[in-house]
């Protein structure tokens, strides 16, 4: 079985400008919840994508796949 690398919460926090910005961007009341993540929760993927423009396929490729670029002839 292939283990697909997913973005780590620490990478996400750096990319969006910190815990507080991440929490506020997705409507969480406290940034401390974000600090507890061992992986990016699937229930927040769409909100993160909408708030920060990071594709869901990049956040959790184990759950979402990129659309095919084209078909081989």
C-alpha cells in the first residue's frame, strides 16, 4: 500500500501566517485547537481551501485526488 504524504499541520500554520490566522480564517474560536492537530482534520479541509486558497488535494491527498491533466493516447 502506498503512503501518500500529506501536509503537516505545522507546515500549514507557517504557510497561512500562524495559528491565530488559521483559526480565524476557518471560524474557530480558539487558536489552541489548531495547535492540537496531529493531522489536518478532514472536517476543516474545505474551509481551509476557501479561506486560504490551498487546494484540498495538497492538504490531504489521502482523501482528495487532483483531477487528471489529460488522457494518454
